[in-house]
C-alpha cells in the first residue's frame, strides 16, 4: 500500500499531538508511580492482619522443662511466643524450641482429623474418619480383646508418667485390666532408682545449682538442654557472674565443656569409675562431711570397698585421667562450701548407667549436701492427683495381676517402674502371637527415640492394633492404625508437673491460648470417651463429664491460683537417710568388637536439635550449622588424628560409610579438634522419616545405629555409644 | 554541641560472650519477631537469611587444647568515621539510611531494588538478599507479625534492632503523655529472649542505661574496629584469643593505619 | 526520473496548499484525544468503584456520642489505634434494629446476629510498608482528625470507595484530583505530603542520606 505524504504527515501529527497531550495529562506520571508501587506489592506477599494485641500466659509442654510462656496475640492469631516474666523456672527467658512453637501449632505436620490406616503399616496412607467412628472402632477392638481374656496384652506408652493425662491413661489400663502402662524413661528414672537405693524412699531429685559454689558435672550437658534448659542457662550465667568454678568431665568438648572453668576429657563410659576415684581421695584424706556420713547405713563397707578398689593410680588406665588430676579435683570438691555433683549424660533424655548415677550421688552424700542449700534436694513425688482407686471387675483383677511385659517391678528389676527399652525385645523374642495385642501411644515417638529403631519397627509390625494420640504425623503415628489427634500445645488445658531437677519443683497449668485449629480432641477427653464406650466398671472409674471437669476436681483449691498465675509450688523436701552401697555394678561398655570397629560412636545432644517426641521446627533446623547438616547429608565429627586404617584418609566433607554392629549409613566427615581421637560424634535429632519437607529425610537417626544396653542394676537403657568403623563409600 | 544533639540517642548492644551458650534463641526470636522466611533446605548459609547469626570461633589448637566461643552477630548499625555506615554510602536507591536521632541503620524494603552494593560493602555479612519469594506453608502465615512488613523476592534485608518495638514503645509513651521511653520499654526480641541474659540493649549515650557502663568494660571490644565503621555492638570476653579474633585481619593489612 | 521530480514538486505544493493545515488538525486531534484519555478515561479505568457494605451515617452518630470521634475511633491502652470499630463496639446499641433505615436492618440481620465483622473499605488505609502512628500525631502533635481525614465525620452518607486497579490502594492516598494537585491538607496522603509537614515541623530530620526525615520514622 502506498502511503501518501499527506497521510504520513497526518498520522505523524496525530502521534505527536497525542504524545504532547499525553505528556500534558496525568496519565504517564500516575502510571509510572502506580507501576512502581505495583512492583512493591506483589499480591502473593502476605500482609499480616493488624489488630488488637493481647498477651496470654501458659506453660510450655514441648520439653520437660516447664517454662512459663507469654504468648502475643493479634486478634485471634498467636504471633509470638515469649518467656513469662516472673515465672520461677524461666523468668522471661525462653529456649529456641519454645520460641518456634507456633511453627508446630500452625505447621503442616499437624494431624487435622482422626485418621484410619488404609495402606500398609508405615506407608502413611490414611483416610479421614469422624471422632465417633474412630472412638467406636478403638473401643470395639479393645472390648473384643477383653472379652477374649486378653486384657493384659494391651499396653500404653506415655511420654511421661506425671500429670493427669498420663494418669488417666494408666487408670484406663488398670480398670480395663492391664498392668502394662509404660512411660518414656529419662535420667529422672535413673535418679529415682538411685534415690530408692541410697535413701530408701520414692522421691525425685532437685539440684540447687543456683546456690552451689562448685559444680562437678559428669557429662551433663548443662547448657545443651539438661534438666530444665532455660533454668540451667540462667544458672550458668549466675556462675559466670559469681566466678563459680564448673568442672566438666566429658570425652568431647561440648558447649558445656567450652564454658566450664575446667574440662577433663575422661574416656567415655568411665565417669562412674572416676567419681569413685574422687570418693577414694575424699575418704582417704578425711575430706568428707563426717557428721553426715559417719554411722550411715553401709558407710564403713563402702569406705573399705572404695579404698580397696578405686585408688587414683589404679583407675588411671580406665579413665585416662592422671592420678594428680583426680587428687586435686577431690580436694577442690571437698574444700568448697557447697559443692554439687551432677550426672545424666547430655540432655539426660536417656537414663544411663545406674552404677554411674550411684557413684556420683555418693559424692554428694560425702560432701554432705543432701537437702542443704546448694546441694541435692530430695523431693517427694507429686501427690495432687488423689483419685479413689478404680473398682476392678473380675477380668481387670486377673489382667492387672499378670506380670508386666517389660519385667519392671519383677524380682530382676525390683526398682524400675517401667522399662520401655525392654519392650521391643519382649515382643520380638516371644513365641507365637505378640504379647502386645494393642498399643496406645500418647505424647511419645518410640519408633524414633528408642535405641535400635529397626528392631522397634519390627516389633511394632507384630502388634495387631496401634492407636496414636499424637498431634503430629510423627514416625509412630505413621505406624499406627488409628490416630486420635490431641490438641497441640497452646490449644489445650493441661497440668504440667515440672521436676526436671528444679530445686523447687512447680506444678504448672498449660492454658489454651487459641481455639483448636483442627478437628482434634483433648487426649483426656478421648480417654474418658473410650472408657465410657467400654462400659460397666471401666466407665464407672471415669465419673467425670469431661477432662476439664476432671482436672478442676483434681486440682481442687489449686485451680484458681493456677488459672491466675499458671504455676504453684510443689511439695517441700523430705528427710532422706543415707544408705551407702558396695555392690559391684558393671560399667556399661560400648557394644562391638574393638578390632573390627576401631571407633566409638557417641550421639551428642544439641539445644538446636529437638530429639524427643517433638521434632525440629523449620526455624530450629535453620540454625543447625553446615558442619552438622549439608543439604540432606549429615556430618559426623571426627578428630583428624583418629587412626582409621590405611585405606581411608579423613578429609573435611568426605563421604564415608559409618558402620556399627546395628547398621550402617552414609555420612560426611567433619574434622574437629573438639572431639577425642577415636570417637565419632553423631548429632541426635536428625534422620526423621515422618513429619514434613522441612524435617524428613535430613541426615541419619543415630538411634538406628545404636542398640539398647540394659543396665545390670536398673534394667533401664544405659547405652551411651557403640563401636563403629568408617570405610570408603562403595560406588 | 547544641541541646538538640544531646537529646540524640544511640541505640546499641553489649553481648557478653562469657555468658553466651550458643543456644540460638536469639536467632529464632529474631526470625519469629521479624517474619524471616525459611526454606526446606537452609544449609547453604550464603542464602540462609538470619538477621541475627551465631558464629562459632575456634582458637585453632589441637585436642585437648582446642577452645571455641560463640559470637552472635546482629547488624552492627555502624556510624562510621564520616557519620554514615559503609552500606548507607553506597546505596543508590536511598533504601538504606542512617538516622542521627536513633543511630539505627534502616532498610526500606519497598525502596530497595536489589543491586546488593550494600551487601558487598558490609564487612560483617549482616545483609541478606531474598533470592526467592518467601513461602509459608498453609496456615503458618497466621503466625506472622503485623508490625514488620513481609519482604519479597529481589530485595535486601537485615537486622533493624527491632525498630518497630521502638515505634510501639513511643506510641505507648505518647498515649501516657510522655515524650521519653524507659530503658525496658524498648528491647530487641533477641535481648528479651536470651535465656542466658548475655545481651544488653539500650542507649549508649544515656548514662542511666546499662550499656553505657558495660561498654567501658576492659574486656569489651568491637568487630573489625580498625575499619573505622564505629559499630554499636560491643562484645565482652574474658578470653584474650576471642578478643583478638574480633579484629581478625590478614597479617600485612592495616598495621600502619593504626595509630 | 523527471516524473519523480514532478511528483515531488506536486507534493511540496500540496504541503504548501493544505498539508500544514492537516498536520495542525491532526496534531490537535491527537492532543485533544489524548488529553481526554489522560484526564477523563484514564481515571475512570484506573479505579474500580466499590460501595461500602453499609451506608454509615457519621453525622447521626456524632450527635449521639459523648467524646466525638474518639468515642468509636479510640486509642488502645498500649497507644495503638483501634481504627474502624469492630462489631463488639456497635453491639452495645445495635443488638436490635434501631430506627427505620434499610441499612440498619441489613446491619443487624447480616452482621450483628451472625456475629460477622463488617468488611468496611478503609479510605485512608496506608500500605503495608507504612508505620503510621495516630497517637504521635493526635496526642503528641496535637493535630485534629480533619487535617488528614477531611470532613468525613460530618457526612451523612459514605462515599464510594475507589480502589486503584494497579496498586490496590485507596484513591484517597493519591487524592481525588488525578493530577495530584491539592488544595486542602486532607486531599492527598502520599509520602511527600507527610514529608511536607514533617519538614515544616522539623520532625526527625535526621537522615544522613537526605538530610530530611529518616526513613524509619514512618516505614516498617
């Protein structure tokens, strides 16, 4: 087409005119402004709603620490968890896990409705069912077992033994007819057995660390999350201010060792021997508190036994510690006005060797610090739950009288209340049908936290019916047949008896901060509903209308003050006569042949890795250093001077095969001078297979690589490590 | 000095490394307070956004003489010898700014266009770039704090000394007909959360604030002081090797410059 | 060859004859058209019009309350500003239908009874990046509501809420006048308008970059 000059000029003029007009109009200027604003406000960038700010107090249930919380809310959203000022445990401070609690509350790992398994066990295939269906099905299964006279084959694993919810579960089992209520053992259990044997009483220990002037820690991770973590951080700061000496006995340089005034790298597993070596010097030189010990039961025998067997020169080979070090340590410990000795390895989430606990406690007795300021406090078990004994029908009487599957309380293990570590083997070694026909799991994740996870899963596979009360899709919930999800922390009302080594324990009240987000039910209410469905005397044992009614009645006059303050003080100390011991308990050694496995593998605890029932939150995993986790691969810390054979050279970041008698895993090497040569330090808390993409598939679960080591004294799991080797990765 | 200048505040922090346990509460308190995003894989620390980051320093010795120390690192809120911080002077967008009134280095996300000059200029690696849009799993956006804007892809962010808490404290003071706020009314999220009480925050210019005395501790030091950035974060350590590590230079560097 | 020269001549004479007029005509056409587009069509296209869910009568209410604007738009105890009232505050009087108005019936039936918050459109809503402190302006600065909000408190009917289709902002931020010219203090609420007053009053003029207001005074 031919464009005439006139047309061209006309169009040109029109465009020029248009451009001039546009420039004279607000269009380009306004549009530029608006477009630049548009680029600053993508619609997919969330704009958190503003509103009324309020604070609600509660108590944290994510670990046994029992910290007071102050949760900031905007309208009906919880936006930030902070520590409660004035709370006796944490006074405003808060740990990393508590801080990120909202990620659990609002997170994708929540079980949102009751679920019923449809796929194979552990496949994670579930279908949604209603609460009525779920409870009816559980009640029907339990009712059928009872009708067959198999009530004693029902077991329950609870995260703790204290508090009304675990006690309701225990009561359900009793009224139903089973003795098999088990709780997840921690160092508290080992301490309970220690106090039973050395004072003859049922009690819990409290450690008045705030008033101690010399702290001797046998591998306790004072600042890695031992006891009540925030309280221990505060105590550590107080020690720094007052220049109080902390001596850490531990093979590797943990955070606690790095903060301590002195670090003594004793051979792993020899801590108990070292404690008795110190006792030897105190007794030999008359450095113990005579007014406290002389005349005490078994003291003369103990004195002679220690004198004969634990001279510092004789234990040097076992502990790797020179005679002079032991001598000076004993003198310093004895010279302090209020010294205290602590044990319970790492965070104390596993019980440990009874021998070690008793040896360390003997030091406290020799120092005369029992029930003294700055010493060990002997506190009675909480008594506020005083329900009348349930009336048992014939089946229940017969069922509860049958022996426990885990052997706790039997002649072999007279002092243990429950021995969860023995359960998997009891199931696997039983001939014929599993001795556990139905299992209830509340606030526990045995498929992840128990030693030798593979065996635990195999044992689980033999249990025909598993019910989980978990709020989260953890490994155990994933292996369950029915999930009856509990309200999460901050959604539910619950009493939280807190001992965790506090010198003045408290009973806390965890109050709901927000309404339940999903179709969940309080485990207390679920238990009451199950009991009512089972009928007759089981129903009669649960006369409460709801869990809240039960809790209100149980707490009685404490209810009002708990509602207001969230905590009340627990019982006062009780008198504790001393009883010394002489029975030779064997040291728990690492499983495996030394020649075949030149290394010792030791799991280590970190406050930045939640390793129990509660899995790591995304924020927590974010703080894990890249020397522990790189992409999805876990790094194990090894001293570069470790002898590992000619075929393998240790290099930073190198992929190696880590093999123990229990299993093997591909890991990477992190060379560290903080680790004793010959030791492989493995982080605890990684290697989850359940939960969400922020946690699953990262690293290796150290419990898969170690097996349980039954303590000869208590029957509890005393494992602290296992022999291991590193080898090239076969391509 | 005129009267107005005397009134100027200089907010700063003193961190006691003897008390710091490396627990990481400060990091998470900061993330939760400031809507810091997270990804499924945060192990590449170069793109992992942590306004407050706890570093681990080692003395480089062999077992058993090896020693280490944790060092929490917020933004240093440098004042600089010329009255501005390294990041502020290079910003072409006026997205980052230094206020004489508070001594806080601000970052305005909507203003930033992501050139990252400031990141190159910052000697403390305190600045982070959003390589991706933040994603909160369904439901978790309910935990977001409305006092801090959520950032988007393509911009730089950093520690603000929880400036929004200063704004909120001032609102409360104005409501109560006060012009000044108390020391405890404005505390950063990390200071408040630290279970060890290792962090102290306040006005370095105000003799009544704890930081005023603490910064004079003979064991107090600041990071890379020789650069002349005049940071407002002080550290205290009784260990000499830690104090030396705080001014960690290449051997041949900066010797002549130090007076 | 010669023909092309002729043609050129012809064209040049044409230009001389009237092409100039055409050019001017088309120039003016383009000018007028684009001015109409820019001044009339563009604002219409740029903003979407939304009616408030209920036509609230400020004039009526202000006569019934004791403390003026603050009776409903109050400061919370922590100094933050409550903004547009929540249902909770309205329920005191509006549990049952008051008077004859149709909007009142709708309010009680659709919002009060089911306990549903009214999704008001907020004319003065500042974007997400802004931290605006009412208490700093009203209590500490002694300003009145009218300075920024105009005479909305005396209106008997709510105006149409206009939303910028590109930015999602309320039209009141840029101002009703599309050219951005303002005659009253409350005509515009852009950053420059805040800054203008801040410069005048010497509020926090402490920026190293600009020598004017520091960014963190109003931004978050």
